[in-house]
C-alpha cells in the first residue's frame, strides 16, 4: 500500500485526497488544524453575519476512506519521508502540500487593528465573533473600513453594506475600482453598484499603517473606523520556504509541469502554495486553479499506483465571479490566460452565476468524496496565449 499524506484540507488538498483514494492500493491521510472544512470563498459572508455551510472533515473524508489527522504540520524531513504534526511523525511515500495562503499583513498594525479574511485554526471563529458587533454598530451609524480593491475587498464591502444598511462602509483601493481586471462596461457597473449600496469608494490611495481606530494613508491623512477589514492581498504559506523547498519571487513553490518538486518525485504541491504553469505564466492564487491542481495531483498519484507515469498539468481560466451583496454580482468570462473576455453578466444574473459557482464547489467535493468524478476543467496549455498572438 502506498502511503499518501495530504497536508491541508482546502479545495486543493481535499480534491487531491479524494482522487488519490480512488486507487485502492493507496492509503490516504489528510492533515488540517481545523475540525471542519470551511468555505474560504464565502468568508466575507461569514464576516457579515451569514452562516455558510461547513462540513466536519471526519464525515466528509470517511466516505472516501481517507484518514483525518487534526493538527498543524510543522516539520518536514524529506530524507526520511516524514511530516511532523505536533510532535507526531507521519511517514509517507507520496506527500501533497496543499497549504494554501493567508492575507499578507503588508503594513504595520494589520494584525493588531484589523480583521482579515483568513481560515482560523482549531475551533476558533474570529469572523463569526466579529459579526456579533454589526447590529449595534449599524444601529448607531458606525464605520466599517475595508482596505483592498481585489475580489475579497469588493465582496466584503458590498456584503456589509447590503446586510447592514445603517453601517457607513468605506472602501480604500490603490488602483481605480476593477480597472484592468474587467471590461470597461463591467467596471462602470461596479461603480454604479457601490453607489447604489452607499459604499464610499476612495481609489488611488495607499495605506501606510493601521492604528487603533484609524488607517494612516501615504500622504499622512487618516481614515477613522470602528471596525477595519484588511483585504490587501494574499501570500502563500511560509512553511515550504522554511523547509528549504525551491520558492519563486512570490513565495510559491516552484514545481515541474506535473506539479512535482524537481528532484523529489514523491513531493507534490497544489493550490495557492504552488507556482503552477498556466497560459501566460503562473496560475494566480484562486479556488479556480486550486481545485484542478488538486484533482490533477490526485489523478497522477492514482496513475503512479497503477504503474503509469505522471502527466503535465494543463489549465486555463474561464470565469471571474464577484458577489456584490446577495442580490447582485458580476460574472465575467475570462480568456485562458486570465484576461477579461468580451462577455459578462451583472446584477441578478451575476449573483445567480456566482452563487451557482460557490455551490458547485461544495457539491463537487461531496460527490468526489463518494467516488464520482464530478469535477472537470478547461485543459488549456501554457503555450496557448503565445499561439493566439502569433495568429
Ligand atoms: C473572501 C474570499 C473570497 C474568495 N473568492 C474566490 C473566488 O470567487 N474565486 C476564486 O477562484 N478564489 C477565491 N478566493 C481565493 C481562494 O479562496 C483561494 O485561492 C483558495 O482557497 C486556495 O485553495 P487552497 O486549497 O490552495 O488553499 P486554502 O483554501 O487556503 O486551504 C489550505 C488549507 O491548508 C490548511 N493548512 C494551512 N497550514 C497548514 C499546516 N501547517 N498543516 C496542516 N494544514 C494546514 C488550512 O487550514 C486550509 O484548510 C477567495 C478568497 C477569499 C478570502
């Protein structure tokens, strides 16, 4: 029996574990510090006071015959093929690192004075705790400040404004809202939606530091808040760097086209932790890339167990979905290289597509746990944009 250990039970890790476990000659173990799978793509809903579904790992994994170890991996001994989890050592023949990413605390004071949209360890649920403050704050016109104009910043500001109309929500962004990520018509729609929700958007501002009750901008001015949410970008897990694995400039593990680490055929990386090849370069940190990477790694482990050799990972982007509260959204088709395509859906249609995609992720994971190959993705090759340009 090949011993497969998957470290990290997010989108990539679960998918890798389920696909690897389809091969009866593999004994699969998944390690995660949390007792439950939490939908990271819905953390802004959780922060605003919603209750998106969570799934206890033992229940989800038992269906797939995957053993669950609750704990945090803190050591890697590649020579002995062992992972340390809180003092215990797990031996492996194949190891999948699916450690994900967290919010980058890019300026001083973020950890002390702002909330971040991150998965908690153990039983703690800081976002649900923070959500208990909204009713009282909204009743007295309190201020929520969201920093960051990326997807999670947009989703958080709009979710709060729609759910708590009494709250005064401000969104600070470095670049003009949505520009570069979406077609001009979609950008105009975003602006209209934020106006409709009463969110004050200040673009072109850089925050220098977070302090108690205020954000300090680069020009020295301040923006006050009762609650601040820092959504200023994500960074991959620092563990692979500490373990001496090859890392790219963004802190992600350099991988071969198969998603193995060069020189270590028993070591695989998937999801936000991996600098995986994609058309136009490296796949951006996203659930959209993490799910197929996990499925790919799991499939290759099953192939290896059958004596076949691993294949390269092929992936292209298809869709970018932003929720703008529960009642509206933007669903923007993408070219394989992540650039915006011509078609997009706004308003209720955008919300409908976004919700369908979020539901699809959990439905697919539950089906894959039962052995159904429910997940499929667009297998574009990294060379696709160059060919398109040449044509
Ligand atoms: C609010 C929000 C909305 C988002 N919306 C979208 C979206 O619409 N579309 C999209 O594509 N992406 C979205 N993302 C990004 C997406 O959530 C991530 O890119 C995705 O979760 C990456 O998946 P992953 O499996 O690599 O890592 P994660 O989902 O981060 O999972 C990593 C897992 O590893 C575990 N772990 C970490 N360290 C250890 C350790 N030392 N030992 C054991 N386990 C460990 C964690 O507990 C976690 O369960 C959103 C992110 C946020 C915050």
